[in-house]
C-alpha cells in the first residue's frame, strides 16, 4: 500500500514539474494603484501558494495556542489530583474484637 502511495506522489510531482516547466513565459500581474509585476507564471503561482500556506497557518494558530493552554491547565490539574490522592493515608481496616 505504501508503494502505491509513493508511486502516486511521484506521478503527481512529475506532472506538476512538467506543467511548471511548460509555463515559464513572462506574465504581468496587475496590482493596485497601477503597479505591475512581471515574472514567470510559475513564480507567480509559487508566490500565491506560499501566501496561501502562510494564511492557513495563521488561521490555525489561535486554536493551536488555545489547545496548548487547555492541555497545560489539564496537566496541572492532574498533577494536583495525584498529589492530593497520594497525600491521603489509607487507614487499616477495623477488625472486630476477638
């Protein structure tokens, strides 16, 4: 199964590489206020991919920080509960008189 996954990954990589090599023409990207950026199409595509990845990471960052905070609080509560449980001495059972 792992071999099939790696073969699929290799095929996808090769298709994308060939597509990138076929699209090296200079294209203009019209920005705000009349600015224009002229670069190879693959470079513009890569730039948008990187910006999209950064936006995705920044979007998940608040929930990641919140989860780490909750995990730290739960670990502290568990340690406190374990200390409280170990501090309680167990009394020997009361035996009836003989």
